[in-house]
C-alpha cells in the first residue's frame, strides 16, 4: 500500500475510533461502524481486526470498561448501576461479569483498590496518525506557584497518586479544582525509563503557603520563561502523539534550544467530568 493510500486508510479508521469514543453508550453494530468507515459490512470486521490488532467487539467492550473504570474510581458517589448503564450495559450483573472477567476484580473491588497495572495491560493502542499540521505557538509562561505531589513508580499507577492529590485538594481547600489550574510535570519518558525510576509531578495552582500534611504535598514553582506550546485533543494516554512530533519534527526545524526544565502539561479539563475524547491538554516545551 503506497503512502497516500495508507493515510487515506488510516483516516477512515480514525473516523471509526472517534465515533466509538463519542457513542460508547449507544448501540455500536458492525453495520453502523462500517458505514462510518465507508467500508463493506461484509469485510469490515476483518479489516478492523487487521488494522487494530483486536476485534471490533472486543475493542468496544474495552473502551466501555475503560470509561466505567475511571467513573468508579473518581466518581465515588455515583452508584455502580448508573455507571453500568452509562457504559452501555443492560444491567449491573452483566457489567460486573464483564469487568471481573477482564480485570480480575469486581467493580466494587476495583473502586476500593484499583489494580492499575493489570488494567493497563488490557488496553490496545491502535495506530492513529496525528491529524493535520502541528500548530505550535511560542508563549511567555508566567511564574506559577503550585502544590505538588510527586509520583514515583510505574506510569500505570499515576491514577493512585492522582487520587491522593485530589484528596488533599478537597481536604485543604487550597487549590480548588474548579478555580485553580491543574498541571503535570514530566521528568521521564515512560517508554525509555524503568518503572521504579519514573517520576511525574501532579500539580495544582496555589497562592499561599502549604501547611504540613499527611499526603506529602509541598509548594514549588513552575518558572517563568519562553515555551513552545501544542494542544493535545483527546485521551491522556495518547498524549505521546503530540509530544513526540514536537521533539522529532518541530524542534530540529525551529532553531530553538531547550531550557533546563522538564516538559509540562496544563490540563484545561479533567475526567470524569469531561468525556475522555473531549479532553484538552496544552503541552509546554520550555525554551531558552
């Protein structure tokens, strides 16, 4: 397949992935999805499996369970039955069976003590090309004091640290999610770093001092300076689709030099309030 045809093929499958993301609570039949892709319904199932490395029914199930798992952990007041129905299951029993078969935990067990590493291992990452030309802006970032919780360990367990930080925000009231910006500082590339050496700082904007606390949250500063910024649309676990082209393509052609501060993210919205496919994250690359 030549490059032009390959890109056209990828574009059609990207339409399918986007449609699934936006309609997880609806019926997603092979006939419906083949129309979205403009493929024959008689061949679509095999085409999807060859392209994505997983059957269409399995992919849809996993994406529904993924959304449900975030709701279980980060919307603790939402009943399991509501989460099951939102995920497209007819009743909580069928939801619980599918969840346990996939992750080895019932929804209630996962809500109390999520096994994130086993969870992450279940999720395929179909190839998806970055859409269109990368729109990189150069901005002057203002010095920003932040509350910081350091995550050390496997990238898959970052959600456990996020829960700790959310608890601190709720208990302290010092960095309200509704009115304070949320950042993430990336010290290591998860693709090339051993799990026990990986560090990622979870941050919330603050204006004053931070008293000693049981969570270990401390006050630090994201320094002022020039940054290249690119906007990432969609799931956080696909943010590499915006980061790697920034390093690989934009930086060498830009003539810019990197400053001695890590890459960082500004999360403009957050799950579970925002569906995963509607997430917006600005990626900041500090420059000299």
